[in-house]
C-alpha cells in the first residue's frame, strides 16, 4: 500500500520512519516541493520518496501532518478523491478547547475541507518524542486512539496501526471520538498507554 504524507516536520518525519520500517512505500511532501526534502528522505530511509502535495494526495492513505493554521491551505491545493485522510493535527483554538457539547470537532472541520476524502483522526495524542520510540514495550504495544465516521476507512487505519507495532483503540465517530482526542482540552492527549494481552 502506498502512503502519502503532507507535512515533513517533526510529526510527519516520525510517522514516516515507522511506516518505512514496516516496509510501506511512502511519499512525503511539504510546502516547498520535493527537491527540498532530499536530506530528509535520506534521514528517514527505506522505501520513501519526496514529491508534490498532489502526488502525496494520490496515495490510498494520506497523513495530514501540518500545523492547524496551514491545514485548510494544504487541503485546498489538492484533490483527495476517495482517499483515506489520517488527520494528525491539533487545533489549539478557543472554539475547539472547552467547546460546547454540540459544536464541531476540528476533524469534522477537516472533513469539510478535505472534499471526497474519508477522514480518520489518529496519531495526534502523543508527543512526537514518545511516538518516535519503539511501540513494542514490556511485552505490550503502545496505544494509538482513532476515530472516524467510515467503518471501512477505520479498518484500514487500524490495520496500519497494528502493522507498525502499535495497538489501536477505536473511539467512535469524529464527533464523539474527536472530543476525547482534542488537544488541548480532551482527556486522552499525552496519555502514553501500553496495551498488554
Ligand atoms: N510535534 C508534536 O509533538 C505533535 C504531536 C501530535 C500532533 N502534532 C500535530 O501535527 C501537526 C504538525 O506538527 P509538527 O510539529 O510536525 O509541525 P512542523 O514541524 O512545523 O512541520 C510542519 C510541516 O508542514 C509543512 N507545511 C506547512 N504548510 C504547508 C502547506 N500549505 N502544504 C504542505 N505542507 C505544509 C511544513 O513544510 P515547510 O517547511 O515546507 O513549510 C512542515 O514540513 C500539527 O497540527 C501538530 O499539532 C504534533
């Protein structure tokens, strides 16, 4: 399965390393073009290349790893028809932090911007230095929370989570799960749980 990553900063790079270690084919992108990512691609290693935003968007599964203030701009520049978009962003804005019960979560807003994509929120609750560590710990697996409205998309994301060594926990819809994953303000961010069998 080919995986695209939009954003080649701290969290995009961290995720790319897990994916290439698990032998996924990865294409990573940033705002300045693939030619600026030659050193980054060497650092990550494995089956990875750098390309344009649209090339990343053409993968079956696409990670969104940009700062919230750049998310709409990045998504408006691409066509994501039918792709699964994994939203790793955190929106530190008053309208999301401590929001009224009925109000939208940030991933619901991302869904509106990412036309044609099936959005799953995942990998946003751990600090990058924790996410970077080996997910297999003391006979268990580090937990990744995910939520989304499309069951098939969540099954694919769950498979990726497992295949790179983590243990996924499905929190439900983007509305309900998104509230639990909200950073800051939700109860789950920064929790570093290990799932033992
Ligand atoms: N860092 C963490 O511990 C952590 C943990 C969980 C979740 N997150 C979330 O992950 C997201 C990224 O955080 P980060 O720490 O990785 O940020 P970062 O290090 O600043 O990296 C941001 C990346 O986004 C790219 N970018 C900016 N605008 C873009 C655009 N319009 N189109 C395409 N790419 C664009 C940047 O590329 P250029 O350099 O070319 O502009 C850069 O590669 C944030 O929403 C953050 O809340 C971060």
